[in-house]
C-alpha cells in the first residue's frame, strides 16, 4: 500500500469516518427517544415514514444513525457508552424527560462513575463521568 505524503501508514486500511448504525423495532419511537428524551443534536436526516433516517451527533466525532427497522432486540453483548461532563446533571435531565434509570450512578472499581438506562428496544446506554483525579484525565 502506498502512503500519500503526511498520511499515517500502518499497513492496514485507512478508516476516514465511522458511525454506529441502529435498526430499531419502532423507528419513530426510537427517533423520539434519541432526539427528545436524550436531546441529541441532529447531524443529518432524510426520507419519510419507514424510509426515514436520522444521524445524531454523539460528541467527540461520534455519530449514531437510526434508520430502517429490525424486529429483533439488540444483543446484550452490545452497549452504547456516552461520556458526559457531570453525571448528576445528566441524571436530572433524564428524570425530567421520563427516562427510567436501570442502574443509578455508581463509582465502579475501575474509577469511573457510571449509570445505565435503556433505549426503547432495551439497548443499554451507559453514561460515564470521568472524575477529576482519574488517570484518563491525566493521560
């Protein structure tokens, strides 16, 4: 593989961008959840009805596409991890928007404060706060 000048060459493929693709059971219900209950900003949207799709910003360059449909529930082996500045503020916001918390904020043995909620299809959303003295902040 030839590398262009200034490009990082690892010998593998060069991934330019990425996003998470979510195919929910009920598209409109999931779009309402991510836009209204979580308050995620929209990056782009297209189509109408069953062919509608929306891509949301996740922060840090991350994107979440919600489009199409799938009758199967998401795998328990998959979770969406969202780092927030202040978990207490996030917890309050979610309560105001009637989002049920499955696991309340808790300091984990690895030093992060985590809280879990579920989206309408039961996908785990793990909200994480990195405390000021955690090594990830001192990197």
